[in-house]
């Protein structure tokens, strides 16, 4: 079983280690599903979620920094009471 790696932040630093994340690190669908707690259909259907890049005809990946920026934005919107309506509008 693979060891758990520290979560990468949108700032490009591995949380808890101080080590930089490779500039264009890519995540496959299973990793994106794991860190966002969303199913495949929700990831592809959400217009606010970063678009994947095609690696081959049957393989896509997401840029790690974009995924983490999306997560950070969801956290910011959930913590700011005035942004609740903005979050609803973005996901609609």
C-alpha cells in the first residue's frame, strides 16, 4: 500500500515539510476524487472545477495547483458569510 504523502498547497509548498511542489505536478482522476471527496460525475459536471488536460486519448490529468486553488476557494467561500450566494451562483 502506498504511503500517504503530505497534501500539496496551492502556494506550491508541501504542507508540513517546507519542500516545494514540482511546478506542474499532475493528478489523475483517482487522486482528484480522493482529495476533493467528489465522484467522477461531479468533477466533470461542475463548471467551476478546473478542466483536465488530455495526456492521451484515454487519459486525463489535472494540474495540482489548480485543484488546490479550487479547494482553497471553496473553503474561503464557506468561511465568508457574505459569499454564500456567490458560491451558489458559481456552481449553478
